[in-house]
């Protein structure tokens, strides 16, 4: 950045004939971009007395902020939890492929694994800006191993552990380094979780509650210690009970610290959550809903057997199970499919569905100034959608990084 | 003076827009020959601006060789405040058309030296060759721009303190809080508008806001009584080429005789422009007429 003297001579792009998601509404406005950021055209007109250098007609489409996936375990045969010499290539492959799903930024997720795996893999997944090469990496989501044995779901039992001995020291020893981490899922009923949550929060890491048998009281305490997210609501936690709603009760808890609210991930693939349950959650607390894919390496591949962490999974249509069981182990529905399904199932507004996949995850991660919105000054990461919310094109920093094939070309 | 009476707001807006459009096209603006337009703000011209944008989007009208000069701007309001006239012009007009930003002139209410800003504005108008068509409205107290009762009829662009009536009327745009309403504005003078080669004054209102009857008394004072600085619009009785575009309600305080006189002379169509523009030229586009 220069010293701020004088206007930039970089070219100005104007995206016309479109509807923008801005301020929670779809407005008929043009999107102006310069140097990878969204520009205020009124300032350009009156201050710099300039028009756009290039115009791009968007054919009446919807322009929404690029989708942000904060829980994705791999895809296209890549397993983020597999400790190889070249984890970077796998991350890059997924990053490139998910552009076609409208995802412009994501958090590669590691499931419960032994310390050796974390020590080897974590340093190979640095935070990275997105671009034509692929969606941006915002940081790693560590889902486990400090979870409830009982609610481990598809996670391997052998590597589930607690931190009751040395609290945060155990955490550091297990993972090696937390430098590239932005979200950590743990079970708050584990002894000394309060200390761990506080320390993680102090380091800017978002703490998420999940794979847990915590009651509401325990969950509320965890929130007050700093937890701000719930990992795949309803899945791998105690069911809602009217005398103890458990973690689910956080959606309407009155113990939430003032000025804050809880965010919660939901897998809207039509399999992990019954439509009625999805609607109950959405109606109870629409502002906190974050759509996640929780996609497994089988995403984008066909039916058959594939690896996830230390186990083998079986894919059948849109479902993926732990091989030989009926335990779900992640979804294979792409993010744009989840957005469409969410819209249809809840009957919510298009704006609400789009914000659940963009603005809310950005807010969860404290990135809403630059990501998850089309406000002036934000990064020009956006997705062009038709009225049925099918991705037509994906842009990162104002550059087109993916485009749907047009029939007849 | 010509008095054109249309049935309602939409028709009046369309008539005014067509007039402006035809004037520009007929002028044949080009690289060395810009058409200069004086422009108003407020609720009255909104329909007209919408129509002009429509003509532009249809490919019938370009503002590439048009220079605009707005009548006024609040003092002390940040330029990007939603109620500033800069915001109004950007949102309702400039962002939808192809005008060169260097040719869109609006007074700067945040200038360090306000009088110098006004003088510079007058100079810019002069350098642009004067105004071909100044479009404006009239206030219920007969003011034009912010030239409120008592303003000199030969006044130039200057700083004005707003009348209490104006501040009260504007309060609704500032959350109903009087303390938030600007108390001063920069405005073109009556003399400045009188210098224009042609003046078109719009006297009509959207029904839901307030009816045209609101302006009727001011119109009566402006055209049926004498020239008087308490009703500054009356100055235009001495302009060689002025049109008042009205809706029915605006004529409520006029004599029946006056209305009948002008309705009889309601213009028929004689196209000002070539065949390629016939589609935007319909029955009620006026022919060349002065006086």
C-alpha cells in the first residue's frame, strides 16, 4: 500500500445488470471493483471524477458474497487428515475444485487423529489468499481429539483423549503448533475445559462445542468462557430435552454474554438433519446459522469406498457411512447444493440463505469487514448465481476464477 | 410564458422528460458543443429523472455531451450523507447515465470558503457558455432553489440561511429531528436562473406525498399577480422563454379563465427531431414557441 497520496490508476471494473446482496437485501445495483476490493462508485464519481474502465454485463443474475465453508474434511479423493509429505497439494486441489461450488474461502478440517498426524500436517496448511489457483485458506478447523468418547461419531476411538492432566499444555503437545488454526471443536464437559477455552479464545481461535454429552449449564459456562460456535447442531450431541435442552438450548439461552450470539453449523444436505429440525433451529435463531458441508474426501467422487482419517467410508448416492455401519460420517453435498436445499426446506428468503453461507461464517471468524459481504472495502470475492441459486461464475479479488460451461459453446 | 397542464404526476413527469430529451437531441451536442442543463432535487423531479434514465437505457438519449449544474446543496452536511444533494443526484440520476463526472457540477457545501465556492460556480457556468435549459420547481412559498421570500430578484449564487418553514418541511428527512436539519445552503440566485436561455418549472406532486394543491397558491402568485420578491418565482414573468409544467391540482388557485386560455393552446405534436427519434416524440411534445 502506498502512503495514501493520490487516487489509484488501477482499472475500475463495473458489473452491471445484476442484483447484489447488500444489507440483507437483494438490490438492483452495479458492483464496482478496483484492485481486488469493492469500490464505492459515488466516491469515484465525485472525488476522482472517473467512470469505469470496463463493464461486465451479468445477465440479470444475483451477485452474492463468495461462500465460506468452515467445516470440510477433504474432497475429490483428498483427505486433509492423512499425513503425507505433500499435504499442500491436496489442499490446493480441493481449493481449486470447490470454486465451482461457489466457495471462495474455507477451513480445511482435521478429524480426531494421533499427535504425529497433527505435527506433520498442520505446518503444511498455512493461511493463504484465494485466487485463480483456488479458494482461500482461512485457517484449519481442528475437530477433535478432545471430544466425548460416547459422541465420537465417525472419529476413531483410539485417538479420542482429554486434557484433564495438563489442560492447555496437553493441547499444545497434541497439536504441536496452533499457528494455522482458526477453529477448534471440543467437548466442554471434559475436565479443565474452562481453562483451555479461555486460552484458545485469548489466542484468537474460535472455540466450538461438539461431539459432546454436555448439558445446557455446561454449554453455557463454555460460552461464557469464550466458546462461540456449535459444530453441526443436533449431530453428535445430546438430543433436545424439554428439561435440559443441552447444547441445542444455546440457540435461545439467556446466558449469552451481552452483544454476542452463538453461531451454529448446520449440514443442510437433506440427510444429516430432518427438514423439520432444520426449520426449528432456523426459526429459533436465524442470525447464527452457518451452513457447512462437513464434506468428506468422497465429495466429487462416485459411489464406492474411500478413506477418512483412520477409517474407511462407503458412499451411496448423497450419503456416506462408516463402512459396514449405519453411522453417518460426513456429507458429500457441495456447498451450493446445501444452500439450495436450505432455501427450499426452510422456506426462508434468498437473502437469508445466502447470508447463512457467507456473512455468518465471516462473522463467526471475525472477518466480516473483508469477507462475507459486498460492502465497500470488502474483498471482491463473489459468486454469480441464477435465480435458482446455481453457480454461474465465481470471482476472487474481482478476477473470474471459475465459470459454468455455456450450452452450445 | 407557456403553461402546460397534464392530468397527473406521471404524465407531467413524462412530458417534462420528453421536453428535456428533445431539447438535447435537437441541439445535436458533440465534442465542441455541450448542452448545459440546470437541475433540481426534491420529490417533484423524481419521475422526470426516471423517465430520462429510461430514454437513456433505450439508447435514445446520451448525456456524454451534456453538462449539468445543480441549483443548490446544503452547507455542512457530509457529501455522502443520504440527504445531501450529491447523494440524491448520484442515486437518482448520475449512476444510471453516461455523463462524464467532470461535467456534473454541484455546489460543495463543505468548501473552506463558501463564497469563493459560489463565485467559482458562477464562473463555471459562464465558461460553459451559460445554461441552455434550467429545470426547477417552486416551493409552497413561491421560492425557486433556496431563494426564499425576500431574496433579491437579481441575486447570484450565494450562501443562504434557510427559512423556518423550509427547515420544518425538511425535518422528515432527518428522522424528524430539527437539530439534525442543516440551517444553511448554497444556492443559485434568481438572477443566475434568469440568465438561462430557457427555463422549465415543474409544479406537480406525487399524490401519496402531498397533492399539487400544495403549490397552487404559489403558482397563482407567480403568474397571475405582479413581480414581487416575496414570491421569487414571479421574476420569470420577465424571462423570454419560460414553461410551467403543472398537474391539475397545481392550477386550483388560478382563474378558470387562465386555465382555459392555456389549455386551448395545449401544444400538438410537431416533431422537433428526426425520424429516428419519432418513437419518443408523441402528441404532447411542444413546437417552437416563445413568449
